[in-house]
């Protein structure tokens, strides 16, 4: 329930921020465009990693499915039109738990670094994503 509520807050915050920004802030000259695109790519990579792990039918599928859903919510908060990767049976072998934690740790660090340089409208979302990825580390421990 908490995870669903936090995902809803991220989407609502993103929607509110998007509604408050002018079209000039979304121009190609906006440095946040590149920061947002990189964050979208990170979330898509995490979704693929979770999909690969889930294809192995692990015993902890419920946890991994819940964390994957949070990454889908992160992606929607960053860009509602970004494609959500689908599970691919031809994907590379599943990551082990340590590699999945490493991917979460790297995403948390990258989102945090991007939040420092982003405009206020994107910085809060990136900081929230960084905190969420850090919480995933605890859940995967």
C-alpha cells in the first residue's frame, strides 16, 4: 500500500510540475531535456533488468513485481509517453540479486547527481527517484 501511495505521489508531483512549466522550459535548449532523457533511459534499463529477473521465475517474484511496478511509475512520472519495455523471453540471463542491487545503486546515484544540476521543476522528481531507488536497495537486501 505504501509503495502504491508513493508511486501515486510521484506521478501527481510530476503532473503538477509539468503543468506549471512553460513551453520554453521544454525546448531543445533546455538542459533538463537531456537530464530527463537520461533518467528515462535509466528507468527503462531497470525495467529490463527486473523483467529478465522475473523471467527466471524466482521465488521472490512478488517483491520483484512490486519493485518493477514502481519503476514503471517512475517512468510515467518522467515521461508519460515513454515506452515501457515488455518482458522479452530472448533477453539475456537474469541478473543475480547483487547485480540488481548494483543497478539500483547506480540509478540512485545518477538520479541524485542529476537532481543537483536540474532546474527546480525536475530536481524534486529526480531526488524522489533517487530516494526510491535507495529504498529498493533495502528491499532487495
